[in-house]
C-alpha cells in the first residue's frame, strides 16, 4: 500500500460526521422486541383504512425496496473500495449525502411497515377469510422478513462501513500521532479485510431485498411453497449424506466361532477332542475310585499319558492353521480401512450428484419405494450374518472408525447396523421428498382455496412441514450415529418417535390438502371408476392417495428395522 497523504482537519471532521450518522441509523433501526409486537386493534377499522394498508403493501414492493437498493448502491460507490489495486479514497461528501438519503428511505420503509402492523378486522385469525394480502398469516411473515432485513443485514452493513471509515482515518499519520499523544491505544487496521466485509455484507443486503420483493409478489400457495422448498433443500442435503455413508466400505470384520454348521468343521473337531479329553479325565478319576472301592483294574500312568498326548495334537495343529490363515487377511483389512477413511471426504460430490438427479427421479423413486417396502419382510435374510452374531466390526482409532460405542461391548457393530437400518430409512425419506415435490409442482393442476383463514393456512403449512421436518430429523439422527459410531437410548427413542411422526402427520396433511386444493380442471376430480375411456383418471388419487399406501408400507419396514437395530445393538 502506498504512503498516504496527511489529511487536513476538514477531512477528518467530515469523516467523523459520516461515522456518527451511520451510528445513528444503526441505533434507530435496531428495533427493540416490543416494536415487533402487534399494535392494539381498533374494532371499527373502516374499509378506507384497509385500502390504505393494501396500498402500503404495494408501495413497499414496487417503490420503497427498489429505491433502498439504489441508495445502498450510492453508499458503496462513494466509499470507492471496488478498485483493489489502489488506496482506499472515500468521497466523503458523497458518502454523507448517501447516508442522509438512506435515512429518509429507511424511515419511509418503517412507516409503511407500521401501517401494516395493525391487524385489520376481524381480529381473530380464524375469521379473516376475506382479508386477502392483509391476513395475519401473511403480515406476520412480511414483518419478520423486514425486521431481519433491517436488523441483521442493513445494520451489519452500516457497522462494517463504520469500521472501514475508522480504519481509513487511523491510517492518517497526523491522526495516529494525535492518538499516541493522548495515550489512547491505536488499533492496527487491515484495509483488505475491511473492504471484503463491506462488499460481502452489501451482497447479502441486495439478496435479502430481492428475496422480500419476490415474496411480496407471491400468492398464498406460493407463500406455502416457499416454506416447503427450504425443507426439501435441507432434506436433499441430508439424504445425500446418508446415501453416501451407506455406500462407503465398512471396516473389516472378524469371524467369531459358530456353535454349529458345516463350514466350521475344524471347530467341531476341536470341540469333540475337548470332550474326549474331558471324558478321559472323568474315566481316570472314576477308575481310581473303583480300584479302592471295588478292586477294579487300574489304568496305568503310561496309558493315560498316551491318551493325553494324543488328544492335545489336534489342538496344536488347529492353532497353527488358524495363525497361518489369519496372517494374509491383515493387508486387505488395512486397505479397506484406508479406503473408508479417504472416502469420508466425498460428501460434497455426492450432494451435487444427488441434487442434479432428484427432480428427474421422483416418479422412479416412488415405484422403487413401493417395491422395497412391499418386499422388505422377505429381504431380512440379507443381514443374517449380523443378526446371528457371527460377525462384528473392528474399527481403527484414526478416525476411519472408532473402537466401538463407548457404552457398548467391543463386539457391537454400531456402524454396520446403521447401514442396515439406512436401507429402510432411505426409501421412507425419498417418499417424503416425493410428497413435498408433488406439492411444489401442484400449481400445474391445483390452486389454493382463496377463502382460507390464517388459522387454516397455518394448519396446512404446519402439518405438511412436519412430514418433511420429521423425515429430515430421521435421516440426520442416522448420519450422526454413523459419524460418531456410538448410540444411546435417547437417540434410539428419537428414531422411533420421528418415524411415528411422519406416518401420523402424513394422514393429517393429506386430509387438509384434499380439503383446500382446488383443481383447475374439474375433470381431474372424476372418479377413476367413472365409465368412459375419454375421461381422465382421478389425478388426486394417483398423485397422493397411492403415495399413502407406499408410506404405510415403508413405515412398517422402518419400524421393523428399528426393532432389529435395537436388538442388534443392545442384545
């Protein structure tokens, strides 16, 4: 950075004025909690007042917010920070003018917001069917977005601008010498960091303004879909993580001796030899007692020694064979563990691939989910080796797999059991995503009842959101158990609870959708049993009711999987 010229007193004074003006704006628009509350409602609000509030809604969307965006552009340009090759040289008079213009625009935004913040009649949220955009359901969301824009984004931008101007002022040698003579600490300033903070916060402000403008243009169905879209995006991310982890190579397995079976013939021979030893010892003891009591013939020491030596030979040979056969397995086990550790870094790539194919595969996933859910009882044999306890995982301590659950036995295959349960949960989560995506595309066939009250809108968005949120939580818990390679009873209860929530609230959501989605074409509601080949099938039945059958089957599979998971871990 080149050497900066000394500021004249007038420049320093203007800088202080600009900083003070920005501080005043921050203090004014950092709203207190009471400012967010609804004002007292006049029970006799006239139609003229309602029209005035509707006009304020339109003014915020078409006038105030676009002007605010322009005023913020003026502020950023006046700071002259876009050129990274040269020294920062703010145009202070232009900056001061931009700050004053911003103050007027922000005051206008707050005034219009306060106009909307008074509830229109009727006061009850279950009786505002005919209030249109002034329903409490919509106004509460608008006020929340404007408060977030003012308090979090714009005030943050102002604070970064203040830090930039203070830092720029501190680079003046005259100012630094004055600060040093007054024994005040001089904070070192990083011009590059200040510029990045101002530019990044301004980008967030522009994005927030654009988001509010777009939201104000939505109808009621669009408002609901905006809430659901955020849930679908999160579900896509978490589902991609679980799918990726379920395909990772598991740590090596060690065989535990089985009690019976043709494959363990050497173990059976060993057991029979051990029984022969035991019988031989018992016979020897019995012979000794018989000699003293009944004068029976005594077995000589040489004969007993020969029997003992003969019974010990197979055990030694078996031990040598086991040592020889287990040695070559060390290298493949290490390779599996290394591959598992390296592949843990591929979540982002898996997420990109999953997001790219989600929308095109929804119908295929629904069919696959149906087949998987219906065939699950017959698929239990996949994991017979784990269920009968014949195998268990061995995890290394380098992050590729922990030694085992802290509260479990060393032989408990937590991560392997998670992968098994994931085979049941993934189809369930995909069905939840299919359900949400059908609602996001519902505008092609349906519209929302225009006379829904705020209470009914809240019920609909809440019940549907619970289905997606519970699916999200179910997947997230499994990912966390897999990553930690540990499990406690609280997490197990959470798995059961979230699975039950998905099944229970899906029926509620489906009932509300059937009540409040109005088909654009009445032919879509014709019965599927209606005679006449020229009539289309019942779209709602094919889109949602058949999905319910899949949900029921998948829920049973997940419930069975959780029970098996519990038995495997806590046996």
